[in-house]
């Protein structure tokens, strides 16, 4: 009797996902359609579910994508769609800082209505804070950095498995970076922000890139903020677990769809690629179309 052939990597990935995660896992039926990729969905019930999923995605070359985002689906790679953790999601005021709220990213806009943070903004009530922060509500718009000012800090699971609180990075910063990996990375982020390409983009009428590298520009009224760097990132730079939000005195603009000159768009795309490589070099949260991981016939 011959030895049983080894299971395909995708099947192994899904089996381990089911074993290690307490939340529900759904796997799409195999498809023979041209260009079809393997897909699965995870509804976590604890933060550890997402941490396990991230580790498995890194091991098997699967994209971990935020449910509701479209950008991560553009690559020819197996994808695990993860919904924000809504189970037990809560919010509370930060006693030490008036007007500041700590909000689990799985809370919906409707849940946090009493905070007044989103008063006057036209947002779907069922939208989670994770999806709002990722820019799901405006995937074809370049998000406004004014809207990002609502976010003071963010607790983020990074591509290497590091859980870090990102926030203001300047003389008045109150949240020091805990991980050595991020401490080493931050100078590279600021180096990219001071590059000629970034400075050319900064002089445009509006920021032309997807990722908000301009959040690292210091100005008279605002310190650089590492959390705002991820605002509108379409789920491609990390997994957001918690947000610290502040109500603004004036209603922020939500985004724009203005035309960007071709040469400037090329610079913006290059900046996005370099920033993506710094924060997610293995493409855990999505890769370009030419990069390959597990295929649908794996």
C-alpha cells in the first residue's frame, strides 16, 4: 500500500486555523475558474485568534485582509478575510485626559455615538472603527489628514507579530515605543518622510499617496504621529485593535478624488511601496500582484 500524499499547503493552513482559533472559520469551495485564488473567512472572538491567524498567514504565504477592504484582494494570492473583533467590543473615556476616548476597533459608529467624535460626519452606523480607520468607507478617495487628527493613538498588531501602541512622536509624546524592532524602524520612517520624493509630494495641492507619510511632518500646530501614518491604509500596514479618539472642534473633510499629475503619482506610488516594505516586508497584509504565495490549486 502506497504512502498517502501530503496535504496541499492551503488545506494544512485551513486545518491549523480551525484548530488554533476559537472564532468561526469558513473556507470557500475550490474553484477552477481562471485567476481564482483560495479564500477563507475568520470571525475572531478574541485577540489571540488574530495573532494566531497572522502567524499562520506569514508561515504559509497567505494574505491577511481586513473584511470590507478591496485593495488586498488585487493580488494573486490566497487570502484570509478577517472581520474586526466585535465580540465584547467596548469604549470608555480616558479619565486622565478630558475629551479622549479609548475605543475597541470592533465597535461600530452607532455604538460610539455618545462620544460625539463622529458628530456631523456621514458614516454608515454599522461601520466598525477598524474599517473607518482603514478607509473602507472611501476606498477610491485619498483620505484627509484632517480626519486623521481624530485619532491620537492606535494599538496595532504589526506584520512581525509585534503589538505596539503608536501615537504622537515628539517632545510631548507620552507613549514610548515598547518594541526594539519598532525603535529601530522609526528613524527609517522619518528618513523616508524627509526624502526628496516625499517633499515633492508634500508641495502638491493635496497629498497624492495612499499611505499618510505626511503624518510624520512636524508643523506649528501638530506633532508627528505614528498612528495617523496608518490612517486610510486599507488594511495593508497592520491590524488595528484599539483606537484613542478625540472630538475635534471643527468638522474635518473626509477625503477628495482630485486629479494627480502622472509624474507625481509615480512618486507617490514609489513612496507607498517603500513604506509598505518597511512595515510589512513579507507582505503579510497583502502584496503586489506580481508577488506569489499559495495559489488556489496548492
